[in-house]
């Protein structure tokens, strides 16, 4: 991490001074007014802000809590140990990222002076730009964003082991720098930087742990998603299962439990997204687009397109050009 940023983030805060002086615990009144220790974004964000950062509070056990916002923890140096949903231990090391959705409970073991972490406090709507940057291209991206922001995904987290991925490190530091030294255009810069960060993280799906499966099963799920991403035109689930030395039944169960969708549903989603891109960005005839995205039955394509978008491909193209 940049030396100047690290120096700034390593400064002992007023809260930490009181902890060191009194040897007491966390003052919950700084974070919430509720008894269940849900950290309130209104205590941490200024009015109309969607994102901010604060150094992680060291020298004390941070008790079990959750947030009414999305939290991203980035370690500039050292490490922090998190107990997630009372069962899972995650050690976040220097350069790695931990994303926690609004329903996740976690506690953090005491950090030393050299364990310098950055907490990003983010309201879900902040991810709108990032989602738009990735949604048309990536089923993996949609899965990650839904894990963070959708109500039904309770207690979810995403751990990114990306300490040695230089573009990710640069983008995170740019985000921190922009927020600390804010100026004109800061919200837009942060939104697009987050979008670029997501795009780079998606290139390293094998480094993601979403906590719902063991490490090997987690890797299998992201291998399937990446396969759909790269081979949507001629994807064959049976051939993929054979190459992974797994049964279709096992892979189907893993995929459904983790994403809420079947292989066929995710493949269809990807093909239709690609079709809409071609409709908007090219002059290819609809018949050629149908073939380009992997369908050989035009009647079937028209039927599922109408069901998804409420209009025909030709009308969709006309509306997008208005």
C-alpha cells in the first residue's frame, strides 16, 4: 500500500485513544442506538452520502454485530480475524478484501497497531453504476452483486484473495485516496472505480470464497459460471461435468443452492443478454443474432425473448434507438 496512505490510516484515532487509556470495550453509542448492535449508516455517513471509509478500530475485541449497509474490509497491512455468523473464521490478510452484506453477523478479534484495515461503508444503491458496467457481460457479476444487495441472501459474505493482483490493489487504493482527499466529481469517480474494481475481480473468480460452500465446492461453482461466460454459444453441461470428473446431479445441486438458478437458466440469461447487446450495438439481422448467441430454433428464441423483455427483438432494437 502507498506509504502516505498507510501513514494516514495508521494514525491513532480518538476512539482508539480512549480504548487504550481506559482498557475498556467498544462504545456502542458511537455506532448505534439499538440494543441488537446493528451499526447504523446514519452514524457513519454524512447526509446524502452513499460511500465513506473509516479505519478499523484496533486494540479491542469488536463484538458481534451487523450493519444496515454493505461493508467492505480491506487490509492495508497485517491481518484481522473475523468470526462470521458465529461459525466461520476468516483471516483477512494484507491486500485482501472481505465483502459483507447487510444480514451478516460478525465479530472481529483484537487487532494490533500494525494491523491496519479500512472499512468501506456503502449503501446498496451505490453499486448501481458498477452493476450496469458488468450486468450485460457477466453472470458471475450478477451473482456477486445479488449476493451483496438482494434481501433474500441472508448472512452472505465474499472473500477475495487478491493481494498479489496489482490492478485490484491499485483500484482499491485509488478509491481510498479519492475518498480521503475528496474534491469535485468524487461520487462519480468512486462509482466508476468500483465498477472497474468489480470487472477486475471477476477475472479472478477462482480467488473468491462466498462462505456457503467448502473451498473445493466453491471453486466448482465459479468454474461453471466462468464456463457459461466463455462458452455460452455452445455450452454443454454434460461435457463440462465430465471434464470436472463430477456428476451432473452434484453440479446441478451445487449451482442451484449457491445461485438460485439452474445451468439452463443461467445459460439462457447469458445468451439473451448477449443478444440484447448485439441488437443495440450492431446492424446484424435478428436471424444472425439468434445463431450468434447459440440458438438454432428461432421460434424458441422469440418466445423466451418476449417472456424476458416483454417485446420482440425488432421492437426492442427500435426502442433502444429512440
